[in-house]
């Protein structure tokens, strides 16, 4: 029995090791794990700075600082792109991103290795430290399937939640044009419905009945609200639309589906939602007189006991009613010069936390002080290649390609070697096999060595 189980396990591991889909899925999962670890450290630092940012930045600017992180970790192409922006002498991203060539020229973090097949790999830490790990086919497949299975489950749950909210809205009475004008609803793409039995009023992103109906937002209000309170709640929900919160929250919620495994991002999600509510409260305060502000605070006390609502929707009583009431009670108008300074601080924080990568900075600095072409044309590159190959008498048959940052040579056995500069004093040498006519776009990399450039 034990031998049979061992044979079955061995056969399963062999099949998993050869599966293209397991390799592709694990590679995708590792990319999101790496970005998720990076954003966990970034959001963790923002959480630690919360006592300072709460004093220096208004809620609407804190929302945008959060959102830049959520948006870039959801679209890793954007994260890769803004890594090339280095306007500050130092950045948080440059300090904590692993110093490894696996990180796509420093534009994406590479804490975990790209695991396309079982074997021995290294896990990188900020600063350059690495330690070895062994990845089996079973572990690789299990991690990929658990990540994908949970992701699919969350997306299905979200779809079900969206359908449920649509049904709730359709059961309400649609607000007519006269009522819309009374409460200041001048958006043609927004529908307002008065619904019975709602725990709280909310606004959601999406069509009302189906695609193509021209509706982008649906506001659902409690139909038993007195007129004055309904106007205050409506002001709050319209501020969500003006500040683009439904769209932002849809991105944030979707990003959480991919990073469900990181508890720091769950905390960041809660704080982002809180800042959205505080931003709307502050915007409403700017529109009201002293009497209406007191009524708004009483409305928050009565209606602001709800729990956070998931998905592409925001609500009047979403969370932290006690905190919101204190902020409303102590609200004071902000001066223009403080607004300008806080905006400047928010821009600096975005540049510090999300932009700049150590690899791109070192590359630019190196190109100013090292002439790679001189190295590639001189005798030292030949000596380095001989040392890496372990062949003291090795000679290239042909130097086929030579630029400022790479060199391709052919040896007497028909093997091509590709030497690429990638750091201040380091380079990669790999053996490559030409696919038909020599073309840098058509080779298969067979092996890699790394070393230091030795200046004669």
C-alpha cells in the first residue's frame, strides 16, 4: 500500500512538474505575491505615519495617496512604469526593493523567485540578502491553485453581491425630475431610488438594469428619511460621485481579490474607506451653515452605525460613526495656504513611496562614469569570458553584435555568448543558441553567469 501511494505521488509530482499551466499560473501568482509584499511594506509605513498624516493632510488627499498604491498594485504595468520616475534623492521603494537582477531591471520587486519548474531557488530580502529554498512540484501547484481558487471564489461572491444590490435598487421608487432638482441631482447618468427597509443609504457604480442603459451610478436612499435629513444624506452621496469614490473603490476592491492573503492590505482597505467617508463629510461641511452642520452630526449619530460595505459602492453610514461625529463637531474651514502646503506634501509622499527604483538610478549613474563600449572592445571582456567558461585558450570566432550595453560573440563550436551590462560594475554572461539567422529577438537563453567588471 505504501509503495503504491509513493508511486502515485511520484507520478503526480512528475505531471505537475511538466504542466505548462501550473508553471504559468505559479509564475503569475509569484508576480502578485511580490507586488503584494512590496505594497504591504509600503502601506505598513503609511499606517505607521497615520498620526502625522491625519494632522497634516485632509482626508481627500489621503484617499489619493492610498489610491495611487491600490491602482499601481492592481495594474503592475503602471507600477513598473512609475518606477522609472526618480525625482527625489531617495525613495521608500528604492530602500526596500530587493537588489537582484530578477526584478525586471528594478521596476518590479523580486522577493520571491520566478518558479516555472521545481528546483532550488533563492528568496531575496531588502538590501540584497538572499537565502536558498527548494520548491517542489506539489508545493508549486498547491500555492498556485489555492491562490487562484480563492481569487475565483471572491470574484463569484462579488458578482452575486452586485446582483443582490441591483435587485434592492429596482424594488425602490425611482425619483422623478422634480425631486431630483430639489435635491441637486443634475447628473444624467445617475438614477436615484427610494427603497424600503434599507439599513443605510448607498451609491454604487454600475448600470441599473443592464448594459447600455446609460446609467453609471445608482443612489439608493431610505424612503423614510425626513426631508431635511434626506437632503443631507443626498449631499454626502453626491460628494462620493464628485470625488470619484465609487470608481476608486471598485479598483481597490478588485485589487484586494488578488492580494487577499496580506493582512496589512486589509487594514489599509479599512483606512481607505474611512478616509473616503471623512472626505465626503468634510466636503459637505463646507456647504452648510452652523445649524445644518449640527443636524448633519445628529444624522450621523442616528444613521452612521453601519458596517463597511464591500465592492464598488459607498454608503452614508459605512463605518466609524463616532470618529466622524467628532470630526464634524470640530470641523473648521481650511486656509488656502494650508491647502497648498498639504497638496505639496501629498505629491512628495507619492513620489517617495511609489516612484523610484534602485536599478534605474544606478544605471543612469553608471552610464555617466563608465564607458561600457570601451570595456566590450578591450581585452578584459575576453579574459572575463575565458574565466567564466573555464577555458583559458577560448577565442571568439566572430564578434557579431556590440553596443554600449551588450556584446554578442560566436565561438568555434557554434555557441553564441551574450554579455549584458546591468548595474554599476556588474554584468551577465549567458550562452545562447541562434534560431536560424542571427537575431537578438530570436535566441534561447541556456545559462547565466554573473560577475564583476574588472577595470584594467
